[in-house]
């Protein structure tokens, strides 16, 4: 999703910082500046330690942080502050003739929002749910991809991504992989395990016929 559909390689860190502050306010917590800085990060050990020190449930804080981050991200997409790439119409065309899924390390709520926001009928959507367990299952771990494949009842396909970890995860799940070039990865060498290297999503319209 990030870097393939949504412009930019990932969520702005400020979104998560503001989400952490909102979650702390929801829980009535009053951290020190140092604790707040670490709770804004995604270090699970720090989150657990500081939440316990503050007397709040780490899992509840984590879920609230994700909820606030999703709400902000959705508004940024609606307003156009976080834009969409110009070639995503190719996904709509692909979905008319083959099975298409959206699998991302981003939050599941945001993946579902994007899937509903786009004129694409995705057959499966899988993102990171607001739990510590799912955070630890992020790509390059193939878990989310394997979960999507199990939902679809298939074992082969093409995984498209803009990072090395996408290619690694797709390959580990037994899929062909396409490394997509975007402005933020122009200077990065194409992973050797990638099946194909694409300059645009429109190339997938031909690629899926040939692999």
C-alpha cells in the first residue's frame, strides 16, 4: 500500500507521535518528557516498560495509538495531503480480470479504508492489527501474505512492493515478486530475488500474462 498506492514510503512519524500523545491523554497518563518521547516510538520493549511504570495497560495504549494514527491518516488521504500515485488505475483494470489483494505492514484499519476509498474490488485486505503480536509479524516476515493467500485459498501469485522487505516476504511466501520503482527508491539496487522490476503499475497489465 505505502509506496505503491499511497505516495511516500510510509506514514509520517509525526502522525504516530501525535497518536501517542492522544492515547496518553485518553488514559489520563502524565509521562515525563523522556517517557513521552519513547512512547511515541515503535519500540515494544520501551512501550511495555513505560506503560507499566505509568500504571496503564500496554496493549490498551498500543491499540489507542493505532486508532488515533488511523483516524489522522484517513483524514490526510481524504484531504489529498497524502496523495495517490497516478498509475493506480492499473489495479482497477487488473481486478477486472484476476484476483487482487492488498497486503501491507500498515494498520489494518487504514488498509481497509484505502480499499474502500479506491474504485477497486479487492478480494482480500490484510494489514497489521493493533496488537503486539501483529507488529512483530510485519514483513519481511511473510505472515500477512500467507494469511491473505489462505483466505483466498491459493498458493501462487505476484506480490508487488517498493522495498527489499516486500521482495523478501513475497519470495518467502512462495510468490513471484515485482519490485516497483518510485521516487523514494530510485537509487536502491533492485533485490536479486525479484522476478521483475517495474517503472509503473501499468507494466503489471502485461507482466501478469507472462510470469
